[in-house]
């Protein structure tokens, strides 16, 4: 296959009606924090057991088309010796890999962050391909405050996302571009809309400058919501209206799919908000889908609690959330389905 055919095949496999992407790419500090909340020590073995539980869930491929993995998971096997990425593949789930190396403060822009990891990315991708990965993900983070993100923060992060995406496509990997505008803070939904619009606008300018082919990319953005500490919660209808408006102003029609992150929403909120977008605004130029981590995993992780005898209950909880988000992809989710 040519590089273009390889990229198109990955897009076709990832962008399927009623399906979304499972993010199982928590870094070591993040998964340690999640495990601590359920009383489980984070070791290589507990992480392996958890990810085997996720990827070995029977029927998951009905609702999940791709899974973003942490580097460690590419080298791990299930109890019978099958590589964990292979567990995904046999269900028709495309394995992908988180390739960024985490965020640090951005010099010259107090309060803003920048993500590291571009050095030797091309070489790393070759190694990841040999272990089964076909797409990649890179996250940039934007806090909202009175002065953040700064113009420098918006520009610098967009540039890094575009360089990453360009390197991926040159190596036959579909890049997921993730500009995450954080939900932390007491900002209004209007302020979130303003920031998300500016961030996405800068990202697509940078992708264009770097010659990234948009047809072979996915966007993983934040939904437009008020800050977590804001006194007013937004309804799913309000979130849908602001989010779709921001997308229509900034995201070219060439992008095949928008796979939202859940970013601090509860599992139920993330599903209801996605559903409202598909129910109220059908016929957008891109698919409106999901790439959730906590909003898919949290109920399953609570059911599991590190106990081998609870694996089936945890898989049941995971499958339920995947099924409900599959319904939200079609605008057919109802709260009574919970």
C-alpha cells in the first residue's frame, strides 16, 4: 500500500457509524492516581491486568473502533501470552499510541504549558508500528484564567501539534490532534467558547502551514462547558450549541471526525452532551464522536477494584458505557437507558 492508502485505511477503520475511541493511555502518574482512588497499588502487573480487562472485553468492538495505548502496554501480554494490542485487533479495534512526553511550563508565558516529545518521534513511530500501532495521539493543554492562554501559548502549542501531525503522516500514522482546554476554573461557558475558538483556529492555521493532509487526521477537542467551579451548570443543549458553533467556525470540512475528550465530565454528562450534539445538529461535515478515558473506564474501574473475581462485572460496566456512547453517536441516547 502507498502511504496515502495506508492512512485512508486507518481512517476508514477508525471512523465508523456508532463507534468511538477508547483512551487507555494514562501516564504512570495519572493511572497511579486513578488506582489509588480505588485502593489498588500501581505496579506493572496491576496496570497489565487492568488493560487486559479492558481490551479483552467481549463485544467491545461493536462500539469501539480504536484504542489509544500507553507505551508500556504495547509490550505487555495477556495471561495466555497474547500481546495486548492483538487483543484489540481481533475485535476489529485499531491500536494507537500516545506519543507525547508530558507537559512543562512554557517559558515567557506564565501559566501556560507546552508538551515535550518531538525529538526522535519519527524513529519512535517506526518501533511502535512493529508492535501493531497504526495511529498516534498528542495532547496540548490550555488552562483558562484571566490572562491564559496567552497569545504566545496559543501559537506555540499549535505549532507543536502541527509538527507532530506532519511527522506522523510522513511515517504512515494517522495523527489525533488534541488541544485540551481545561475545565478547571470558575470561567463562564462564554469564556470557554472564546478560548476554544481561538485555540482551534490557531491549530488549523498551523496544520495548514505544515502541509498536514486534513483528510487523514482526527480532532480530539474539549466540549464547550463552563469551568468546574462556575456556579451554573450548562444543559446538554447549551453545551451542544456552543460546541458545534465553535467547530463550525474553526474546523475545516475535510476533517473526517471530531472525537471529543471527556475532560472532567461525569460518564453520564459526557454521554448526554455528545448525544445532544448528534440529536440537535445532524448532518455536520464531520462525524461527532468520542475518545473518552475516564468517562468510559471509571464505572468499570470502580467495579473491578483490583479483584480478579470482579473482572466480569467490570467488563459489563465498560460495555454498558460503550453501548450508551454508541447510542449518543446516533443521537439516540436517553437518560432512562442508564
